[in-house]
């Protein structure tokens, strides 16, 4: 592919700002979507305040990645896999959850910095990766249902009907739009979906008059507590899956751009993500990860310069310091958030199915069991009634009641013990 700017090229100031604005348009939707979902679960913290801290963390980690981490043009955002861990740990205190995520970030940083990360990667064969990608989608389904059908001033059936129409329009937009319009489809869906929702339904958006124009997000005091063993184990598994996501993202862009020193870029990138999750845990917000959206944006703009993400990082920091700006971009109805989250997750299922085809990782009935059984187990656990979950012993509840963790443990056991193969599995194709 012919590029106008390579990784180390520096565009002029005007182009730098324009390219940075495009990266910002791709970055903001994921922060708003995941941030609003989690902030809605935490009644003790204001939504705007939570989003402020999240924007700040993402901006800081993005700039560190560009200058000292993997040094590749990659978009950053909240990790969906950690959202699964949070949703399954709502019966724990916020301090215990923060501490578990802090330990996960420390473990990830240690593994990458010492080179031990390379030994863990070999356990994540294509079948395991496929199951992890699909588990994220299936186990987040209850949250998506709650978001789309949420009742309040508007009847849940009306919200569901609106959501179905918006979802169909998203699919149509994905089919018809290309280039920059296609890459920013989610952003336009958030904007237009919110406007139409407020026009159709008699609901008034939150008033902005009570929010300050500028205010620095405060992280102190740190809310930490001693987590139980089950909670730590659940989040460690989530962080291992997060590291695979990070690895895939770095490799997809690195291979596309024929970047040098890829092993060093991977170790530095994963180390920075570990550090970013430590900061996020101290701030009481969900940790970040790099997304695999880079190749699409690069192919559209013909610009692979890492320096174009500097204005994006600075803009994220500026947004984090403006409560009124955060309140404005965060005034998205829950129904719209649920639909867009469902659309993103559907895309992830499609990517998992494509991975099966690329790696030929399901060519027999046994292969199908290795993939299907963990998916069924994880989905059943995710939909367990609360009265059943509360009967689990406290020490195993974070693992046994977490569909993603239960499914991940199951696929690792099936792949490496029950249906272990002596042949070398096909490599995961990235790019």
C-alpha cells in the first residue's frame, strides 16, 4: 500500500491537526460507550466525573504509547474484557475491585518487562482466541439487553423498537459507507441516534448549566481494599485476555506497515498498557487497551505517522478537564448506547468467525466441541438468575459466576488437556 506518510514521518501542522481530528473521531465513541455503562453501575460516583477520569487515563496512556511504548499509530480505549470482569463483580466493594485490577496491571507489566509474556502466548492457540473473542460478546448480552430495554420515562417496548431500527440502520451504513465515513460510522450513529431519540421521545437531556467549563479530575484519595482470592483470579484471567487483544492490535499494524523491532514494540506496548491499567485502578476507572482499528484508518487516510496521534492525546486531555464538554458528549441515551455496543460486539463475532476460517482451527467435531462447550458454559453462567449466584460460596463467586472467566478456563482445559494435539496449531493471521 502506498502511504503518504510513514511511521516516523512528520506531516505539516495543518495536516497533523486534521489527521489527529480523524483519530479523535474514532477514539471518542468507545470511551463514551464503555464509560457510560460502567458509570451507570456505580451510583456513588457521578457519570461526568467518571468520564473525566477515563478521558484523562486514555489520553495519558495514548501519548506514552506514541513516544515510549510501541510507537505505532493505534487507537486506544477502554478494555471490553475488563467490563466483563466488572459486571461479574458488582457484589464486591469498589476498593476490592480496584485492588484486583491494580494487581492485574502489575502482573501484566511484570510479564512484559521480564520477557515472560512470550511463554504465556503459546497457550493461546487460534481456538482459544476465537472462544475468548466470542465469550466477550455472549457474556455481555445481559447488559446489552438491560441498556436497550431500560425503562423510565419511556416504555421498554418503545425503546426496543427504536433500538432495532437503529441497529438495522447501522448494518446498512456499514454496507454502504466506506472511507472516512465508514470508519466514523459509530460516531455518527451516536450523534444522530441521540438527536432522533430526543426528538421522538418526550425526554429532556440533562441540563449543562450545573457543570463547570473547566475542572481538573481528582484521583485522590485512592479507593483500595484487600481483594479476595477469587476476585484476583478472575481479573488475572481477564488481563491475560486483554494482553492477547493488545498483542493482536500491535501485530496487525506492525505487519501492515512492515515495522522493525516488533518484539521490542510488543513488549513495550504491553508494558505501557499494564502501567495504564495501574493508573486506571488507582483512579477507580476501567483500564485501557489498544484497538485493532488502526489498519482501517491508515488505509483510508494513507497516513501512518504516529505523530498524528499527538493532537488526539492532547484533545482527550483537554476534554477531561472540561466537565461541560464531557456532559455534552456523554448525553447519549442508554438505548443508543446498548444498540451501538451490540453492533460492536456483532463485529467481534464476525472477526472470530473469520479467524476460524483463516486458521482452519475447526475442521473436526472435536474442534467444534473445544469451541462450542466453553461458549455454552459461559453463556449459561452469564444468564444465571441472581438468586442462584448468591448461593455460591463467596471465595469462588467471582470465578464461578463470571461467564467469561468460566468459559476461558474451560477452553484452556479442553484445548491443552482433554483434546490436546501434538501438531503445531496454525498461526493467527493478523493484518
